[in-house]
């Protein structure tokens, strides 16, 4: 005959086993997130933008991250700016990032650094987009971002964000070290210095020169207006509306690429300029393409860049930022 307790509570043991199993999953997920998800300058960017007001907020891609030096901009304009550009930052990311910042501090001006490569390729769930969302402060903007973007992603990226970083397992010791020694908590930017580049206060990256032999056309994206992603174009309209609703001046800027690149794809770059010029005009948004503007002192040869795609070396970026600062003043 069964024990009376077993008869009264036939599912207690099973429930306890399930609860223990779920607790192990949750604990394991916490440990793996701790180990795999790195301390990134995305966290520092947000920290800078959230904790103080800025006159100018730069959003965009890696071209803007290394090409726009905020210390130079601020010296010329007399303003205070923050560079929120990031490699892997699609326009939808920029939109929600900016919306989250506006909830804390409203800038006077937003500069969108436009890289056409992000307009002709579909978004994907990568480490950059994961860090952008994960480091965003909880707010209505983050909740909207979740409902609009995150909920449609692979469930593994939502429930187990470490999964996105699984291929970077070699970084686990460094990730743990940055968390244990207080570098992440203090938002210490010294962790981002390397032989290739270093991170500057204000959110800019200073890129060191690269040997010409290391530069190639691998993964270069060629402009094609027929491949423009509809959702990206939709978010441009949302960005314009967000700025107008908050009385923020919006400018679209395209940073210069090497002469070799312009010459090789002259037809495509001219068509690209025409497309975005007309698009900006249709929204009554200020637009400037520095591929076709004079930038005194700028080295437009491949030596002034880290690649053919157009990432400026630090020295060249300082020169470009002076001209951009004069334009924004």
C-alpha cells in the first residue's frame, strides 16, 4: 500500500524535480552570460550619453566611430558631443539607441553618419546588436525595441544571449578578469587599447595605420539601389520624425572613402550620392557627402585609410573632423 503522503501529494516530487531542473538552467545561463558576454565600449558609450547632456549626438557605423573625433569637433564648435556610432549598428539600432538617450537628455543636434552598406544588407543578430540592446537602460524605448525587434529574433539570442558570443570562447578569461578586477564597473577605457587602435573619451576610436599589403577588397559591398532594404528606409523616416518631434536638428553625413575606391566604383558612388541626396531632400534633412567635398589636408590615398572600405586612420580622422566641425559650427 502507498504511503498516505504519497497518495495526498502524488506530484510534489515531480514538481520539485522540475523546479530543480529549471533552477539549474537559470543558474547555468547566468554563469554563461557572465563568462561569454564581454565588457564593451558600448557600455561606456551609453554611460557617457546617459549621465550627462550633450549638444551633439553622432549615430552611425564604424566609419563614424573612427572617422569622427569628438574632441576635435568640440574644440571647434564649442559644443559637447558623444560618438554613439558602432560597427554592426543598423539604422534600427541607431533609432532606438537615440530614443533611449532622448529619454534621459535631449541633444540640440543629431548627426547620422550614413554607410550605404547597411542599407543594402539585411540585419542579422550579431554581437554588436546584442550589446546595443543589452546595454540600453530599461525604459519605454527599450521595451519598444524589444517588441519591435528582439521578439522576432532567434529565441536563443533572447533567452540565452551568451549564445551569440559562443564562438568567442577564447575571450572568456579576459571577460572574467574585466569583471573581477572592477574595470567594467568603473567603465575603465584602458581595456580597449591595442596595437590597432584605442578608445577616446567621448566615444571615438583612434585607428593606427595599417600596412598597405594588408588591405584588400574582401567583403567589400557595392552599392545597388535595387537592393535597398525597405525596413531600413522605414527607419530613416522614423528617425526624421523622432528628431522633428523633439525639435532636434538632424544632419546626414557620408564620410570620405579612398580615391582608389571612388575610381573603381565611380558609377555606383555617383548613383549612391544621387539616391541619398534626393531622399534627404524629400524629408527636408541636411545632407553632405564628403566624397565630393573639399577637405583640406586630407590624405585620400589608401595610405590615409585602414582599408578600401573607408575607415580613416586616426591622423586622417583628426583632419576630417576639423572640417566637419566647421560645417557643424
